[in-house]
């Protein structure tokens, strides 16, 4: 009996010491946290915001739209327009009106850009010494009958062929930034300006951009020849855009809204890596993950 009492007593004493130590310690930390929160707000001079359910949205704003403060979650979407309460609060749109919301284009990102290289064609050099621009000459390397040859072309004089496609030299200029010469060519019968730089690949002006609509969780492809693309629905209001250009090196696309007040918007790359990369034999495809794949 004595032998069993000693360990029991020891355990009891140890438990007692813990029981007194832990609550004391726990109380202090809880008190400290409350203190810091309260004092932090007052001492830094930030205005006190009434926010019953701590969803980051002032109760005042929720009451303005007859929403019940304390019941609305920051990620709830009362009017089913696709935007959450916090997004609508930050954009100062009406969370109860599906037609009032941040622009859908703010939720669109570039996930890939693809363009096609014009094979065989290369600007070798330019001769821009003569005073009359008409006499300036561009030397192009082309492929004809499966053989590489050179074409010396004067502006607006005749045409030249590469792989059976007929081209015309439209203009010769010096790039203001790089001070490098640029020859602008055009496929006969088309309305286009294809820039060619010395010893650089030449690309078809048609660019395809794959966009990721983060809100609708879908991807769609738009090319520079397409008329328009739409976002949203009839219920939430439609936004119409046209792809203006795309920059492969920065993975950015420029779109212009179609409507009464046209607006130009630069769309940036997808912020997170996308595992789905577009590839092609003869194209210069860049996926958001192409450079950032894990
Ligand atoms: Ca909403
Ligand atoms: Ca809304």
C-alpha cells in the first residue's frame, strides 16, 4: 500500500503544478492578444470600424444595401454576378444588383500567346545611303524551289517570292529605340505590315492569345483577326472587346472595349503557373508556365 502511494503522490503533485501553471500562462497570452488588438487600433489612430462579423466590410456598407451585418460572408455572392461581397465592396459596386459589378476583364489573364514564323524569309541587310528613300534597298534571303537565294528589293518596285508566297516591300525605317533598320513587308493582296529586322525571325502578324477567365474558370482563344469577344451574360451585363496586340516577350495582350466609350486595357499574364502549355512545330508559343514551370 505504501509502495503504491509514493508514485501516486508524485503524479498528483506533478499534475497539480501543471494545472496551476498552464491556466496562468494561457490567461496571460489571451489577455495579451486582446490587449494588443484593442490598443493597436487606438494607439495607431486608425478609425474604429464597426464590423460585427469581422468579414472586412463595414456594417454601414452592408446596411446600405439592406444586407444583414453579421450574416454576410466576405466570399458570398448575393446577386450571383460572379463577384464576392468583398470584391464588390472594394470596387464600390452594388452587391445586390447583378448588373453592377467590377469589370469582367479584371478577372481575365493571358495564359499563352502563339504566333507563326514565316520560314525561309530573313532580312540580311539594308542599303539606306542614297538620299532618295525610293532607292533604298533591302536584301532578303528567301527560299525558292527548295534553294536559298537572295533578293535585292527596292521599295514599291516589283515583288519577290518566298516559298511561293508573293511579298512586297512597303517601307524601310530606323527603329527609334534600337536604331536598327526595320523593313516592312506585305503579302500581296493582304492588308498588313510585317516588320523584318536584320537576321531576326519573321512572324506572321496573326497572333493568337489564350485567355484564362478566372471568374468563369474557363479558357478561350482569340486571334488578332477576330472581330470581337464577349464576357459576362445578358443577366449580368455583357462586355465586348477586341484583341489589338500581344507582346510575346512580356506575355501581355492589349484589348480595346467596344462601345460608347472605348477603353484600352492591358491584360497581364496569369499570376499562377498554368500546367497546360501550347506547343507547335513552327510557332513561337509561350505559355505562362513555359517560363515558370515547376
Ligand atoms: Ca456579387
Ligand atoms: Ca453586384
